[in-house]
């Protein structure tokens, strides 16, 4: 698997933001094919239907992150997701504290299949990643099956 420049930082920040979004009216998952140099893509769902995607960009010179939401066709979704992002980056309590280990866990249920993913992070560095598909016995639990796995 190819490693991209600052992949650890972009995936870490995107995973944390995904966790925040999943506590709102939206469902979001990291797009494993949407990782590039300085970039991680998040797919957004609203009411179980695809709403578009957002990109998280990292600037190593400024050590800052930026969200772009132009791939969300509905202006209301763009505004809401952008507001959630602003709150997320302003809320220091959501960040993994220095020298602490944090885990971000997510489950997904799309197209009748259940999946899971987790990222273990310390000091903005990914220590371990795990993801995969679950057998059909987990499908009755939808994304919760993936979160529990």
C-alpha cells in the first residue's frame, strides 16, 4: 500500500472529525481510496443516502488543517458540515492530548455489507490501523456491528 506525504496527520484528523460527524444527523466514513499527499477524503451520508464528500487538507508549513466541502451539492449540507468543522477545530477538548493514546473506531453498513475500522493515535502519529468486512451475521446490527467488532 502506498504511503502519502503526511498521511498519518490527515487520516488522524479526518478520523477524529468523522467521529464528531457521526454524533450528528450525518453519517460519515473515511474513503480509503481518497487518501493523497496532504489530503484525506470523507464520504458523507444524510438519512442513509449519499450527500457527497469533504476533503481534509494538511499544511505542514502552518501545521493547520482545512476542510473543503465543494463536493457536497446541497448548500445546506455544506454550511452545516462547515460549521461542525469550525466547532471541531476550535474545541481543544476533542484533540488527543500530548503523550496520550487515542482510538477512533467506526462501523459502516453500506450496500448490505458491514465493515469496521479503527485508528490508534499518539501525538498525531498513527500507531495502528485495522479495518475490514464482517460476515453477514453482523448485517442485522448495521454499522453498530462494525463498531462493536
